C-alpha cells in the first residue's frame, strides 16, 4: 500500500477532481481547490481521523465525494452544490 501526503497546494481551474485518494490512511492537509468538479474524491477509501483537515474547497459541484463514514475531517466549503456524498 502506498500512503501519500498532499499538503499546502493550490489546485485550480475546472479539473474533474482536485485530489483523488486511491488508498486508505493518506494525509491531505491545508490544500485549496477551486473550480474542480469534485474537491476531494475518497473513492470509498477510509482515512484516519484527522488525516484530512484544513482544506478549502471553493466552487466545486461536490466538495467531498464517495466518503466512507468517519473519514471526512474538517474542511471549509465555499459555493458548493453538494458538500458531501457517501459511499454506495
């Protein structure tokens, strides 16, 4: 399993997904995503409490997508159609 740290980035301008998590227990902190279709795509991969925090998502159709229970963390949302969508 590959664990990743994504921190202190600015991701802008109509990308399908700002950040896509392809495994569990990654660290995603202090990033800003603007005008992406999805801010952070969890792909139903569980993230440890506190590992996804301090992010700002502005102008996305969905802020957090395919989020397993207990994995959302603390994120600031601005001008979103949907804040969060869970796993099927």
